[in-house]
C-alpha cells in the first residue's frame, strides 16, 4: 500500500460494526453522498454467496435485495471481510473489488472513494481500513473515529422524503396466447417508468406532520429528470454550481432544528417531507376541456388483467439540497427501482395468481436510517415462507432471532397522528398503559424484584360501556395479556371483546353455542385456548391447592418475569387477577405480588387507581395478619410463553 496519510480517518456512526464471534464473511458498509466520503452509517451482512463460499458472492441477488432495502440518499461505500488469520492486503483488496462490482450494478458507477476493511478474529477483532480514492490510488487509514451522537449527526443535517404512488395497471393479453401477459407486464412497467420521467408531471411538496413550520406547499413542474447523473455530482459544495442558488431547499419547510439529543424515533424526531405526484394532462390546452373517454379497439380477442400496485418510498436528503434535485435524483429513481423490484417478484404465472406486495418501512433499534421491505400480504404473518423472509432480514441486519422486530406491526407510520399512534391496540378511546410505574415499593425487606417486560394496557370492569361486573374479570385479564403481545409487536390481532372470546371457545369445541352471549366465567385453561387460537402463543399452567402455597412459587414466578416477561393471570375461586411482578427474599421467604386488579369499575384515573390499591403490591400476609390469597381456594396461574420468533 502506498500513500499512507496519517491524518486520514474513517468516521463510524453505527453503534457497533456487526462482528459476531466465530462468524466469518463479508459485510457491506453503508454511507451517504451527503456525508464525508469515509463515513460509515450502517453495515449489512452479505447473505447471498456461491457454493457456500463466504467470499464468492452472488452479486445479482445481493443487488436485488439492497436496491429495495437501502433508501435513496444512502448507498454502499465499501465492504468489510471478517475472517481468521487474514492477509490484510489480499482481503482488503477483495473487499474493494467486491464493492466496485456491486456499485456498477446498483449505480452504474464506482466514481467515489471506496472503503476496504478487514477484521481478523484471531488478532483481537479490530477492523483495519484502506481506501481506494476515486482516482484509483490506495491509501491506508490510520484511525477509526466513533461518533458520540450519531442520531444528531444524521438528522440535524438531513430529512426524510416520503412519496406514495398507487398504480392500477391494466394488462390486455390475447386469448390465443395467454403466456404473453408476462411480456406485456414488462412493457407496461417500462411505460410507467418512462411516465415518471415525463416533464408534464407536477409535484406537490409539503412538510409532513409539521404544520407549525408554517411553510406553504411548494409546486414543482417542468423538471428535467436526468436519472443517469450521479447523486454525488450535485451534493454538498457543488450544489451551488449545479443549481440556481435561489432555488428552494429542503430546509424551506423546517424552522429551527429539532433537539436530536432527545432523539426517540424516526417517527417522532425526524424532519419529514411529503411528495405527491400529479400528471397534468391539460396544461397545453388554452381552453377549458371536458373529460374524454378514449376507445382503443383490440386487434384480436383479448382479456384484461388489472394489477393494483402500491409504491411507497422513503429517501434521505441533506437539508441544504434543492427540492428539485431531491425529487429528480432521489424520489423518482426510488419509485422506478421499487416498480421494477415489484415486477421482478410477481412477473411469473400472473394468470395463475400473483402475490400482493406492499412496501413497509422499518427502523429497528440501533439502525440510524430506515429500510424498506416488500412483504407478500397473501401469506399472513405466521406463514412459514414469510417467516423465512424475516429471518433472512434479521441475519442481514444483525438482529436477534428471538424478537419480532420486522413484522408488519413494527413498521414505522410517518403519517399517523400522535393520537392515532397512541391508540395501538384497539379502536375507540385509548386506555391507560403501564399503570404500575410509580407504584410505591412492596415493603419486602431485602427482596429481589422481578417485573413484567414491556408495555400493556389496563382492561377492567365496565369499560366501553359494557357491564361485566361480577363475571368478566378473567376476560379483562386476557385482554390485558393480549394487549401486551400487540404492544410488543408479536401480533396485529385486535384485542377481542367478551363475545369474540366466547366465539373462539365455541369454534374450538370447548364450549356449546349457548355460551356465546352468556355471563359464564372462564379460567386459566380457557385463556390458554384463546391465546393459542388467536396468537399461536403457548402457556404454562401452575396449579396450587391453596392460596397459602402461592408464596412457595415466588422463585418460579421470578424466573418467568426475568426470562419471559409476560403478564400472568391468576385465577382462584370466582376471582381473577393479572400479576405484573414479584418481590421475594429467598432467605426470609418474605414476598409480595404486584397485582393489577380487573375488578376496578371507576374512570381511567391513575391517581384513583393507585390510591385505591387497584394496582399495587400485595403481601401474602399483610401487617394485620390478613391473607390476600384465600387458604380454602385453589389457584391456577397462567404463564404465557414469549414466542421465540422473528
């Protein structure tokens, strides 16, 4: 290597490079033309190889995946090889060569600085870097600098652009040659892509969910959409040379920057711009015209197949980027790429049936920018084919395999109002969440506290104007448990009503049809049936012969909260409670149970609920010698198991 520059350094924004012990292979380094050239924002693992050789890549499949996943405004800028006893010069060169080949497929160019990195697991696991400058010169990188506030770095200087475009695509194919529909679909897709470059297009651009900014919508037309130019050619310092300096910038819609130090999520903390596309069909007409229906006779007997497509893209742009350039260089190319990605996935056997594809955007914890995934809605969330799609995404992004982080329920919703986002588990008024937070301590001396993990909603008697007082406590406990699974994004199933719970029990044969609409009680076993049927969730049941035995189960309950973290239903006699935690001193045996009581009949007032003891710690035996759990009643405890799934 020549030209060693002691002042050159790589800036790393992602919290960590995805280096997994004893796992070798190649990872793509993701940056942005809006950042300095040696800035790494994220890493994506390469998952498509040839003959299981981690360094023999299937560039076609990799490019197809990354073209969909990576939003415009971010791009592959390098590669990192993870191995054992690596020859640095050889593998760093292989990484740069792989990057160059991939960029020629994705961007038709590699005219930028490319990073090569090597991690030798037998030599400490630290990454070493080189860079190939755009002129072809190789340089060693002397230092890697980790950014202390990466969210601030990314989002103070940039914003998101969102564009949604529904398309109805009629495909006319001859009856004598139905297989021609695939070629006709390809031609129709190309025609739509060409139409997206039409200068007659008009773009309405406005701030998304930021009405306080006060900037009116901007209307753009007559854009010269040169899709073959390089984005880097018109960014940063060259912006003023390529475009009129008086042109409107993305920052037009934003006042003072949000406090990115208080960054909570892309939905809440990021400046966003909405782009809407209209096709002006009457601009050249000087006189008012009436609607016209055009008749196009077919040359032979034909049928029509109408494809209902929905495109939705997110792009990242610097705030000092012009709106015109953001649309022409980012939004339109992103729509064209997604259109072709959809075509490649559904262009076979259209007459037999085609998948219903929908783009969803995700920003799992630790990833600084969103990704986009095309999910096939025909499968549903639990179909194995869809599970494998998510599993491969978890592998690529370095996400754990025991948490649902990329299900439809996890998708970010940039257009939802704040009130709508709070109302996550049900229609109608939102419910109180996590009412145990701030509850006074249990009073157990020297105890160890184990609590529910994650959020839930509090369901209790008389909600929604429905009178279930005296019989519905187990139903309400079940609703609270299902709300937990929804809020942790294990499911998108609505929290069922009492009648819907009864219908499930009848459908599976546990109850007679007369049970529907009744006021009959249910217990832990019925709850397990409903959870299995609606959510695919298995449950463990603990039986105790007397309430006096419950303290003996504290160690087992503590392990449940530490390992599973789900709310527990306790049923005994004619009462049911929801258990949110235990506090247990394994030396003295002193213990307390954090009880969420569904028998509450008042308004959703946190102070009233806490002061009334409707959510609070209950000692097995209080200071007055009173037993909370009855000695002459048996109890069943239902412990829902957290699904080990993606």
